[in-house]
């Protein structure tokens, strides 16, 4: 998975949601997007410290078009097209020009049915990552649990209406994809979510046949019988994910926790990755937000302990500046630190600091 898909449910999701609500009022088409860029310092990548211009970190760089047409009786025809890009090079992120694409029908009483290349329901857990403002760096080393938010191709997806705070969804992906897709075989994803006042919670599961895994960024010496220092990507026969998340708001402070269990199968080999995330966000002022999170990642006999912190200042409703920091320590035979999107450290520790600017439109 390309890390630049991370924050569809962060500012991207908020922005898109606002556009969706506007679309309910009348037939319309909206253009929306996010731009993020800054500098990142890393203590150790392959044995050397480095500082680099990086983009799409706290917020994903993308632009999109979505629209809705009123059909009468509370029903609308809808569509959405999103394109991800690298700001500093101008390149398209990934192999597809549009990465989130669907068309469908939405009804206030019956829910939404859509067809296309769509996010699985693991993306609904992004909101329970406490240090969401820490950006893509706060994802598990190789995003084994797909918590960054990722797509399934050739899908049909149903989302229910809201029943007094309870919603649910089901999604099925047909196995007809070419090499490089997020699901070579069939896939499905299920979701149950509940919100009531300051509380929010969700349960989800995703099962994918023929799932690509970026082994070189895991930080483990071996994965599913493969030497990760010599092989960059494998296709697991099956990736089965279970996830749960919850949050509770205490005034200006929101506490969040999230757990994922991801099981992989490759021929006779098996591996299980479990990740626990817990932390808080504090809206100190309407224009100042602080976030902190601790993470424990257990992949069979290896462990990664990570700490994240972020401070964000809103210059306006559309523009923000931020400072992020992360520290990771690995334990286990041959395990090294490998913060997501950074690369493997030559030791069991790795630290980074980032400053950046985000603008939405």
C-alpha cells in the first residue's frame, strides 16, 4: 500500500463529508483536496541520519471530484473520483490515475449502495488513532493491518442509514485484478459502528485473498519464511484482519484506543501481527491541538514500542502548521526499528522530527 493514502478519514474525510452533506441539499458537483509538505529529520536510516523534503505526511496530498443528483423521494445518484499525487515531484501516487472511484445510489431511509474501487471498512478505524495529527508515521511499520486506509478493487459496498447511532456496512470485492492490485483474489469487509454523545466505537473485519505485503519495511528479519532484507514485496495467500476502536470525549480532551489482529497465510507459513494503540488529543484552544499516543506492535516473536506526539496550530480554517515527533524501539532476534514510510534503521531504535504545512480546499 502506498502511504499517501493515509488520511482519507482525517481532514480529507471531514472535507468530503461536508461536501456530501451539501450535495444532499441539491444536485451538485464539488472539487476538493488537501496539500501537505514539510521537512523531516530522521536519526537513522540504513545507518545514517538524514533530513529530507517530504510531502503527504500529516495529511495526504490529493484532489477529488464528487457529485450528487436528486432523483426524488429522498434518493440521489452519487459519484466520487480521487487522485493522489506527490507534491514535491508532481508524480501520481501509485499506478492508477484515480484511486478512490465509485458510483451509486444513496437513500435517506435505505442507505447507500456503490460500485467501484473503494476503501474497505478498516478506514473507519482511522478516527480512533489518537495521534492522527502525527500523520502517516504513526501507522504500523508496514501497515500490516491496513489501518492507514486502503482500497479494494472491483467492489460492491453497502452502508446502512443511521439507526439511533448504530450503523453497519458490508463490502465484497471480486477476484479479477491484475498484479499490483490490493486484492488479486476475492475479498470482503464488514463493519458495525455506534455513536452516542461523547462515545464512539466500532468493530470491523476484512479478509483478502492475494494481498500484497511490503516486507522490506516491516523491521523483522523474516516474515512468512521470507528474508525481508532480500525481498521487498510478497503476495500473501490470505490476509485476515479484525479491528476494534473506541473513543470518549471529556470536554476538550478525547481518549482513544484501538486494537487490530492480522493473520497471514502463505502456503504452509503463518504469521500474526497484533497492534495496540492508546492515546489522547487535547484541543487546548480553538486553534491549537496537541496529540500523543503509545503503540505496541507484536509480530510473532518481535516487538516494536513506539511513542508519538504532535502540536498543530490552525492559521485559518483552511491552513495549519504542525510539529510531529516519533520514537521507536524494536526487540527480537534481528528486529530493527522501521517507522512507516521512513525505512529500516541499522539499530533497534529510530527517532524523527517533522515540521510541515497543510492547506485544504
